[in-house]
C-alpha cells in the first residue's frame, strides 16, 4: 500500500515595513515570527529620528541579522517632520513577497502607494497600528481630514491589526468589516523579563532601596523619555508636595531626553528627586523595578506599564480623559494593577499616591494584579495575532 503524499502549501513570504527605526524590544517578537514554519519573514525599517528613544543599532539581532534592512527616508519639512517617503518602496512592491505589513500612518506617502497598487502586483496588504488617533479639539479641520484619510487607507487593507481592543472598536466604527480586524496586544517579552527577575539577588534590591530612601520611606520610579508628554515636571511637583505634607518618598528618574536639563534645574536642591540617566539594559533596569513601590508616569505611559507589570510593580498615571494616552494604557485597570488619576495636577497625584502608600494591603493586591496582567500580555499572543491577520489576508486557514 502506498501512502498518499500530503502536499503542504508553500511558505508565505512576508515583509513588515516600519516607518521608524528598529526598537530593541521588537527583536524577540521578530525572531518568534520568523521562526514560524509557515512564514519567511523579513523586516524593513526607516531611520532613527533624533531624540526618539532607545538606540536601534543593537548587536542582538542573531539569526534575524540577514532579514533586517534599513531604508533611507525623506521627512516632511514642517510640523513634527514625520517620514514622507521611504526609498525602496518600489522594490518592495515588485519584490518576491506575498504579504506587505505596514503601519497605518497617513503621513507616509509610501504606504499610500503600497495600499493602492498592491493588488495590481499580486500582493496582500495588512495594516498595523492603533486603529485610531486622539482628537485634537484645537485642530478640528486637520483632525477631521486625518480621520477621513485613515478610513480610506484602512478600507484598502486586506486585514487590519490593532494594538488593543479599543483600536478594533474604532475600526468597526469606521465601517471596516468585523472579520477583517484583528488584535495584536502589543507587548514586551514578559516571560524574558520575569526570567531576568529570577537572577536578581535580594541583597541587590535591598541595597538599592537603602541607597535612595530611608527604611520607612517610599520609592517612586519613573522610566521613560524626558519629554513634555511624560509630564515629569508635574511628577517633581508631586514629590515636593508629598514631602511638605510629611510623606517620606524618593523619586528615581531613569531616562534622557530634550527636557532633562530643564527638569534637573526644576528639581535642583530637592534631595527627594534623583536623576540616574538612561538605562536600556533589561538586567540593569530590573533591580529598580523590583525595589520601587510604584511606577509613576503622569503623562503617556506606553509600554513601560508592561515592563513594570512584569516585575509586579503597580503603575500610577493620568486618565485618558485628561491626557491622550497610547494604546497600552488600556492594560491598566484602576484598582486592579494600578491607579488612574482623573486630574493632571500635583495635588491629585499626591493624594492618590499618599492614599495608596498608606494602605499596604491594597498595594500588595495591586502588585498581585500587576503580575497577573503580565502573565496575560505574552509575546506568543502578539505573534498569534499577526499570523491570524496574515492567514486571513491570504485566505490560508493554517
């Protein structure tokens, strides 16, 4: 008896085009996606924008080194000088790829070319991003035009992949068919971060606390770019107010950015605020997250909340109603893994922090909730979201 040969569909050739540079936190995700047997994956990215964050030139590419390509770009000469065009767009369109994954940014003309010509070249087109943008009441006309442009762009896609459920809901409201929208749950490699924690000695954490605060004092942590949207200025005022009200607490500021000098001048002479500069190594960052009582970022919190959750650290940030947040804000559950403050003022933040620090039982519950959130924000889940969108776009069921 002869066995019937099972024919497997050919591997899909997928390219992901990022307007910005390669963030180090994306590398574990790229490796996992590239390792999938049904996909041959390549990554193209634009240049680094000065002052945009962690350096992208990292030697940790490993097996991905020959699958990552940097692209030159032209930026718009006005506003935030976002990318207007990526050189190599035509080669991507005519190259040997089955699926093109792009960011859903309306300012990049390259994406519009790929959106309207992909079918002509036999490609499938997947958009990835927030799925929405916060409205700017001071720029009603431009906000309306951008919303219309985003709807047109999204309707050209064979599948849409949003960071969170909020983006999915926004896409449905724009008229995108429900079966065409997928959620990636943008995250960090939480399993790796949790494994790093297991390598940290207790003495390293306790020594760090003793270095920055007294035995009964609280340790507040900020990690991120020192730029206005993070509102570190308000955080400094908050710590000063806590001190005046008799609450012993120290703020550690980890990061660098355009506002660093201004912020250091603002905190001059205040012993309870300590700037330690930028730290990008996850092993070096872990003891700070483990030693702190709270991560406090009044402004846009981003993926730093996931980093904190991975080490069981609750977060405090402003409500999306008073500070337009990034999608990762949706991972914060008030009273479960963090505290959401409804006013962007130092008194409001000092009250929230003081109340929480005075209730150690509640703080411990939040720490437990933070670890639970990290367990649910896995890199495998993000990979599954990407693969589901790719399969749908190409009509593959497996």
